[in-house]
């Protein structure tokens, strides 16, 4: 009676260990976060009001003291307990430990950057308010990040599972912050060069204050990116997560920024040339930021595309397909807006936006996305590679879903018009926007579905047409008899009787070979001998071949 109980205990031991790790590391994460918040609040008060730390809001002071003096010791106890358990190599290999280190590494990095660098940027930008309090929090969370970086690289306690995940995440954080802030700095400079009043400069402050604050953000983001990309060796990683980050953020994300900026810039130029209903400064208002995004986004895109090109397949192909998908989305959106603008000319409205603006916006998106899609997709190239076939399925599926949702919106608008009150917008005015999107997504879905069907047909072996050959087949084969019988049944429609040889493994014969030898057989009933090895023989049988004595 004890044997089943012992077996059950052994079976539940891994589950209990996993549950214990999840609870311990979740508790450790929460306690360290609370203690860091408390200490950061106290340090921020010290920086903000030296000598008057207890004055002002006593409730927030009490909260900071409680978090620091209660959460801190409890967090230390949980950390010491986990550190002692990590002496076991199995604990280091546990996924829960890797998840905890990655999550705390990312959380502390994000908080340290947003509060620490944000405080320095606010001080550089002329803020005399709460930047000191934010700096206190940032310094504490920087200490937490340094601590967990030390844990990550510890030889005896560092995680084995997901050990490179923090480096990839840190690279992504630095790239997003650095690229975004650099675009802001360059936009401010372009605004001063063109004489436009942008939205990035603070009211009543000199323009260079805003640029200086953004420059601090840029330097901080670049430093974080360089530290993880070069210093920590993310550039040399060959893991799947590193490849996904490189393609999704480095290539695709940068391409989106570049295409968005180029599209807005082209729209501004078209309005300046063809449609000047607004003053020139108003028309030029989005141009500086769009130009900055186009320039810096293109630089980041080209750099990461070059890095992706040095990686083994399928990373270079995935990078090209990602850019192709983005360009296709831009072109399809532009086509939908053009259709929308064309329908807008047929409606009679007393007010509203000029359809010319819609037309120019659609043409800008179409002019940017269309040529790039042609260059990256190469429509004349066969769609045989597996990556392209997967891409076709994804694009067709996404466009089909969008078309379905758009149909539902059109149906809603139609019924709303039929049941609504008189005097509202006309039916065409209600449905022209979703109708333009439906036309674009319908064309995209139809094109990619046709390519997918062609690629699928080209990938299949040449088989006889269904219905040809005998009406009944007696198949004698080895262990693969069922597979061969299914192929014969599917492509000839014959009734198949299987006689399996004793102890013979499946041979090298393919279903295509069997179907090829059956093609043109005149007899209604045949005996097909498949194997041993590559032997293949067809014996035509009479209609009354089976007789009972």
C-alpha cells in the first residue's frame, strides 16, 4: 500500500518545487520594489528639502518610512532565503529564477532611466520643481539595477535559464529612448532653422532649454543601448529572442519610424505645392519632426538591416519580409484613403474637411509604401521559400480579418442610416471611410491568397487527376501500407484493400510513384505489389478474380 503513496510523492515533488519558487520569487520581487520605493521617497525628500524632511505631507513620509523599514527587512529575509537555496545547481537552472532576475532587471532599468535621467533632463531644461525628488528615486533604482546585474553575472548564483534575456531587453529600452529623444532634439533644431514654432519648446523658455533636456534623454538612451548592445555582447548573440528583437525592433520598428516621417514630409510638400488653404507656417508645422524621424529612422533601419544580413538564415529573410509587410500596410492604407477621398467628392456637405487633404494624405502613403514594397517583396520572384509562404498566410489572414471587421462597420452604418433620424449625413458619407479600407484590404487579401494557392500547388508533387485508374486496388505493402492506401484512395477514388507483409518496414516508395504506375491501367481491379525495397508491380485482375471453392 505504501508503494503508490511513494510514487505519488515523487510525482508531486517537481510541482511543489515550482510552486515554492514562484511564491518565493514573487514575494521577493514585491518586497524589493516596495523597499526601493520607500528608500527612494526618503532620499527624494532629503534632496528636495534638506533640514525640513518631516515638514509638509506627513502621510507620504509615513508611507515611505513604512515601505523602507518594513519592506526592507522582509525583503532582506526573502533574499537571503533564496540565496541560500541557489547553492543547489537545480535552483539556478529553474526558469522561475531566470524570470525573476529578468523581470527585476528590466523594472529597475526602466524606473532608473525614467526617473533618474528624467530628473537630469528636467534640471537641464530649466525645471526647478520636483526633479530632486525624482532624482532620489532614480538613484535608488539605479542601485537595484546594479545589484541585479551583479546577480545576473554571478558564477555561483546567476540564472542559467533566460540568462541573456535582460541584455536583449536592455538593448530595446536604450534604442527606443535614444532614438525617440534624438528625433526630438533634431526636430527642435530644424524648427529653429525653418522658423516654425514647434510644440516641443516650453512656453516662455528659450528654445535651447528644450533641446538640452532632450539631449540628456538622448545621451542616456544611447548609453543604455551601447552598454547592452556592445558592452554586454547582445550584438553577437545568436539566440531566437535576440533575432526577434533585432528584426522586430531594430529593423521593423526603425523602418516604421522612417516611413512615417517620410510620409508626413511628403504630405507637407504636396500641400505646399497643390493646396495652400492654410498659412505656410501652419503647413510646415509637422515638417521638422517628420524630417528628423525620416533621417534618424532610416539610419537606424539601415544599420540594423546590415547587422541582420550577417546573421544566418532565416534572420535576413525575416528582416526583409518585415519591411515588406510594413510597406504593404502603408501602401494599402494610402489606397484606402484615396478611395475615401474619391467617394468624398461625390458627397454634398455644408462643412467638413476638404477631400483634397485626404487625397494628398493617401497619395503620400501610397507613394512611400508602394515602391518600397515592390523593392523588398519582388513580386516577380517565386514564392517557394518557406518564409515567404508563411508571410503570405499571415498577410492574407490579417487582411481577411480587417475586411471582415470593415464589413461589420459598413453594415452598422447602413442600418444606422436606415433607422436614424432625418437630416444627418448621407449613406455614402457614412460608409466611405470603411469602404475605402475594404477595397484596399480586399485587394491585398485576394493578391496574397492567389500567391499562396500558386505556391502550394507548385510545392505539391505532380499526381494523377482524381478519378483515373482502377476502381478497386488490392495493395500488398509493408509498414507504410496505410499511408500509401490513403494516397491511392484520395487521388483515384478506388476502393483499396490492404494486405500488409509480415515484419517488413516501410520502403522508399512515394505515393507519387504508386499513383504514376496506376495511371492508364485499363483493368477495373488490380493487385499492386509495393516492396520489398523499390519493387513495384501491377497485376491486372479479372472482374471475377476472387472465387470461393
